[in-house]
């Protein structure tokens, strides 16, 4: 068994001290992952590792050499009991990193626990030692745990893969337990908040029960929600039997939360639903090449439109099916997804398959050109799932049936490849789907929402209710109008104005958003002055507004809608 001892005595300096004890191979390599499963970006966790030292059984210091960006090597250590010690800087307040201070001790083990090459399948024990002044902190984790002494916890993992995919948190917590379809769940919230726990439990129970019922069973024996309430942070990361969430505290249900959840609370419920759904689709049902992965480099897949897109379709749909939100609220959430799609010019540049494959270098590295050049496998993938669901229902099946097939296949050790969805659609309907699915995922042509939704009682009308002056997304600053994005189809970009320019004057007048909007409606040409870096430039523009399409969804046949929404 590999043994990790984790101490937090230097939490005020945001340091975690790790001691690893193990029987070494003749030449033992230790490494830290460069990325964390579920978040597709090389994060270089090894940059936070400090002062690595190694000792033999007699306490003599050994030479340990770093030979790669995330790897260390020990020599001539066959079957010796070795101790390796090091510190990790932990001040990343996110769901992907490690963070310690006087309010919270949190870590994804992928960020702090060096692994042993050749011993990845060894069982693991982790001991957590709390400073005396923090011994009142409670523990939350998906790992098996016990505590025999206050302020000291023991966690166990079957292997390194389970360890690094199971975060833990020690903090003052609000928590409640419940069962969904007979499976025990724990819901934990830390950080300052005023959550209506009774309402939260009522709604989360319904969501969990609905998702388990859809698949028929769950790939876990217990489940833990870990939520950190903050001022404005937002995110979630899935794990096999837990999820780590970070949200604005105002997204939690209030004491007077209305029967129909507020928009903020709906957002949080959608995040819970999304990450919980990933227990099936990502953590159990996986892309074929991610059934096992290389933690030292990118593991590319063209299938994130399925794994994130389908999950994004179901996260809001489950809120409706569970009775947590109304049909009206669901259609508003769907409208928002469609509006984001219609207002993304990059959908004509990048397919959703290309977006999936390029996630590592594009989606997680957004810049001022992203909206012009790319599409989101979350957003477009969600609408692809909608199109598939409606198309399958027209042939007597559904996306639910396809999801259950994926789950059944995985239980028989069959994972997902590029042809899986094609073949399952054919199996479920007796019809070949090559042309239809390729149209959705391998072209930049518009999705056929205007054709499919009316078949299910929803009138679909595209409107032009909003516009961007000159195709610019801006924010008003004391120094002028900061351009955040410049759409390529706008006259500003065509005249040479760019993101990060600061407009200071328009036709001799001090620039403001109001003045910018006024001149956008004029046909005559005029001068615009803007700073690019520290250089003042002059541009000649003509009035222009880039229309932003929005969609109106109206229920015209409730019986047809019910055939889609399974009510």
C-alpha cells in the first residue's frame, strides 16, 4: 500500500506538506499529472511543487532528480522503504486545483499527490492531519474515510486513478443527507451563505431520482455534492461518485425562494443536474480513447459534442421532468441556448466535431477572436442533442433510449467511438442516419430547429430585436470605450478597429456607449479616435448595426409538446 500523509500547518502561507512512503522499484519515477480528468487543458500542476526530498529507511537523504517538467527519478532503490517529502503551493480557488487558508482546506489529489510509475494499481491510504485550531473542520469527499481521532482523517483509494479523481474538502460546512432511488447522497456547502437547506434538499432529491430512473440504475453506491459559496465564482467538475461546485452564494435558494425557482437558483440547479449526469456520461460512459488516458499530455477526442453537449441538453430538461421548474421556465432556458447559438458567428467557421477536437487549445483558451472563429461543443452540442431527440421521436424512439443503450453497452465493456451514435440511431429506428447526423456535426450549415420544433407543437420564429453598434461589444471605462470584441462582419472591424482598442472620441465628441449607439444609426461617415496600446489612431466609419438574432418559442399544440417532453 502507498501511504500519503498530508499536513496543513502552513495553511496561512497556502502550503500543503506531503509525505509519501512506498516500497520502491529499482529505478523509481514519480510524476504529477499535467491535467485533471474532465477539464481539457494542460494545467502544469507540477509548477506548484516545492522542495522535493527523499530518504531511505535509515533516514539518510537520497538523490532525487527532476528530469522532465512533471517527473522525478530515484536510483538504486529496489524494494527499499522510501520516504519522499515536498510542499505544494495551494491557492487556486477553483474546482480543478488546491486551495488552503484559514477558512477551507481543499484539494484535488491530482494537484498534490505524486504518483509512482509502475505502481499505479497499488492500493492507497491518505492520512489528513489538521492543525489544532482547525480540528473542528468537517470532511467531505467521495473516497471511503474514517476518523478515529478528532482532526485526523484516513482516506482509502483502490488505486491512483481513483485517488486523483476524488477531491476532498475540510471546512465548516452546512450539510444534509438523503436517498435517491435507495442510494445515499450527501450535500455539503461551505463558505458564507444563507441557504434554505430544506428547499435545496427537496429539489436536489427530485433531480437525482429522475436521472437515476432515466438510466435504470446508477454507476455509484453513494454520492457527494461539494459546493463552495463565494461572491461570484462559478464552475463545476465531475467525479465518479462526487462533484465539486463553486458558485455565487446568491445562486443558493433563499428562505423565501418562490415555488418557481429564481433565475439564479435555476442556474445552480442546472449545474448540479449537469455534473450529476456526468456520473453516467463521462465518468462511466466514455470516449473509447479516454477509457484510459495519458496524464502527461493531451488526450484528444472529437466526441465532446456528445459528452458535454448531450449533458447540456439534459441538465435543464431534467429540471423540468423532475418537476423542479415549469414548462415555461424550461422553454426560456432552451430559448437562451438557441439565442447563444444564433448570436455566435463562429458557428459558420468551425464544426462541433472540430470544436471538440480543439478543446485543449481553443475552448479553454478563449480570447477576443473566439466568438468569430469557433463554436461551443456545449452550446451547439446541446442543440445537436435536441435535433437528434426530436428526429428519433419522429421515428418512434428517443434520445433517452439511445442513452440507455450507451449505458448498457458500457456495462458490457463497450465504449464510444466516432461511429457509435450512427449505429445506435440505426439500431433504434431501422433507418440509416449517416446523412442526417453528418449534417448536424460535420458541417457549419444551420441546424434544422425551424423544421423539427414545429413537429412537436412549438412555433419557431427568428427575430432581430437586438443589435451591436458597428459590430462591437464594448464596456465603458473612465479612459473611454473599451472594445471587448469586434465582429468581423461589422464596419468597425472592416475599418480596422480591434479588440482592446479604447475609443476616446467620436466625430470630435468624447466617446460614450450612448454616443456610439447614436452614430451607429447614421448613414454619413465620421471620424473615430482610439488608442491602441499607447498610440492614438484615427478611423473613418459609417453608421452600421450588426443584428443579433433571437428566437421566439411559442407552444401551439400542448399534446405534441408532451410527446417530446415525456409528460
